C-alpha cells in the first residue's frame, strides 16, 4: 500500500507541512490501489521512501548569480571612426553595469573565496592598445576609472582590424595566466566591433578567432552597427550562441551579456562534454552536467571498475543517469561518436538491496528508480506523473533482478535503438558524469 499526499500548487513535496496532512489515508489507498503499473519494478520502488526533492530526478540547468562570477575576461573595443562617440559611451555604460554587479574584481589569494573575475581592456583601430592587463585591477573602482579614461572619444581613422584587437587580448590572457596561475578559470573575450575588415589578407580575423576558440576560450561579439552583412560576419566568428547586436538599448544589452557570462561560467573540464538538450545543436539549452565516455583498459572491466574509474577521472564523478529521452539520445550520440564500435555501455543503474537505484556522487545515497517521476508544468501546480521516463527493454526489469547491473545496448543486432537491459558479456565502455562548474560551484580543474 502506498500513502502519498500531494499539495496543490507546491513545487516540492513537503510531508511535514500542516497543509499537506490528510487523515483520510483510506481514500488515498482507494485512489492508488487499482493503478496498474507497467512492469515489475513497482514493488521494489514503492518500498523506498519518496525523495522530498523531486528535482533530484532532473538534470540542473546552467543558472547562476552574476555577483559570484569567476572568469578571466578581456574586453576588446573598436575605437575607429566607424564607432561613433555615442556608441563608445554606450559600451562604457554597458561594461560598467555588467561588471559593477560582480562581487570581486581581480585575483584573490587563499584563504579568500577564489571566485573572482579578472578584466582586461583592449582598444583597437588599425592597431591595438592594451589599456589594462587582465590582472591589473584589484577592485571595480580600478576597472571603472580605466573605462572612463580609455573610452572617451573615437580615433581619427576609419581602419578597423578586429584581428589586432583579438591578438592583443590573446596575448594579455596568456601573459596574465603566467602571473596569476588561474588556469582553471574559463577565458572570455568580449569584442565590441563596428566593422569587419581585412578578410582574405594578413589582417583576416578568422584564423585568430579560430585559434582562440580552439584553445578553450569563448568569444562574444557585439556588433555596433546596423549593417546586416557586418552583423552576419561578426556572428560567424563568435562562439555558438554568443553573438549580439548593440541596439543602443543599454538595459537590454546589459541583461544579454550578464546572462551570457553566467552561462559561460557553467563549464566542463577539457575533454569532457557539457550536456545540452540536443547533441547536434550547439546552441540548444545547456545543463550543469559534464559527461564523458571511457573504455576499460589493462584487462580490468565490469560495473565496479566503471564506478571506480569515474571517481578517479574527475571530482565527484559517477556513472551517468538517464532521466529523460533527450539525455538518453545525447549519451547515445556521444558514445557513437566516441566509440563507433561500442555495442553496449554501462550507465549508473543497478539492482541493490531489493530495489533499482541510480548511482550518485561520493557518499550521497543512491536514488531509487521512481516509476512516477514528478511532472512539473510551467505553472506552480505540482502533479504526479505515473508514466515517468524509462527505457527498459521488453521483459525488463525482470522478476528476479538480484545482482543485476544495466548496460545501454541495442535490443537487436544492428539496431540503432538502445535500451536498458542486463549487461551482456564483456562490457568495456561506460559513461561518467559530474556536476559542471558554475558561479555557485567552484571546481579546480586546472585545465584552461
């Protein structure tokens, strides 16, 4: 018998809330007794307590707070005559408002909170000037004073080579890293540009931009023009999802860049892949989850070896879960790309202590597989979804599941449809996952 009390208009199950108390347990039993569940998993799961936090059964989105930002940023500003004084003042206001909301500007030293943002300033026309090294400022006041003195009036030339600005920013980041050792901080370049010049010449920006992005830095472009051709070209050199247009609307651009920086601060270590809604669309919704496929080597293999390897590879690493069809599709595409010959791979699903459970990081308790995963509409109403996501193969889970561990595998030879089923002989590959860095989660990956 299952006793479950649901409160209308609550986003979380709160069993101790007086408003949630229902003394008529018999009526609840009558409502649930006749429900026919689809498989034999039910009896195992219903014996487990229902988690108070149903969000544990979904992957967290990349959210955060700008005040806790920790990035290494160089702002690059076009000062040619193609950028008007009014636009230059707009850039000055936007930069001031965005970074004025960050709690700590400049490098910090132990034992201070390591979450801080370093900001350098570069201006350019035909050549570039580094107005401030990225580790030069120790407070927002320092940054503000530099902005006010550096971005006053445009220069006297119409030549505008963004390549020179990006080269100076690249150099500033490299030299700053050698002084600060902030190698675990994500690098971001924000380029405010009024034109796109030098294509096909020694001043072509594309090779420089590609090299910067290949070295794990993000490029934001802000087009300070209404020319659609220039806007399109600037967008092409930006990192996916990070191209903007300055419409001379300060509050709008401040909000866009603030959200972009928070998203940039949600990242994974090198050689890991950040979970997103669509594997094949780099601009689709990002999650604060890092995943990576691995292959057992050296003669050791099996489910426990996979668990140990995940823990060894990354802080709080563990075998991946699948709470949605989109995540299942993402992991399958990732493994197909990584190990095209892989016929099956472990995920973190096993039968333990008379119930099916998902692995969790460190010493956190494993999550019981919940057949009625919570369903949340866009409203605040909470409803119970008896048809929560699962991907069991036909006939699974089996009545006698003692000791079983699950491998994702094609149900028939050659099938592109992968399902949850008992591990076949010799599973060599597996998927690990870990929480991504974010403004609220500081991780010392030391790889950027």
